[in-house]
């Protein structure tokens, strides 16, 4: 699912994934996470953190047979008065190891060191 940026450099919300398609959506997210993280970083967002949160939400919805609706800036995380009754807002991914795994996977490939270049080894 592409990340769309509006003219003011803010994300555009409104994507809906119905429950029967959640498994395919989750597979697609995982397959294209590297590209998505790169695009989020280019949009000056915390790509690994946001991707881990999206994956967490998609896994949760898939487990319970729910659909998923993207709504950016619908709730104010700092103002619990804007939340529906009984709601809880999770502003960050809870699995810190996944955030770190995504962060490491999204780094550009490492250049070969001096010895490797001298010996003609390439990646």
C-alpha cells in the first residue's frame, strides 16, 4: 500500500482494508517494508517506528478477524478527551526488537572495507 504525502508534507489517511484481505495485506506489508520504511524516512517520519506500529496493528486485526482503517490525526494522543469511551491509544510500537530489526534492515548496504577492496572481494 503506497504512502501518500499531501502538499503540506503530511500523510493522507483513509485507506481501508476489509477483514477478508488482512492476511494478504499483512504479507504485502512484510514484503515491501524496506521500501515503505525508506519512503517514510524520505517524508521525514520515523520509518522503522511507524512501520513496526503498522505491522503490529495489521497483525492484531488479522488475528481477531477485523478490518483496518487508516485515520491520521483522528485522535489526539495527548488529549484523552478526544478518544472514544473505553479506547486506548498506542502511540509507539510495543515490540522494540521489531523496531530495531526494521531499523537495521532499512540501512543502506555497507561498503566493503579496505582489506576486502584490496583483495577484490565484493558483496
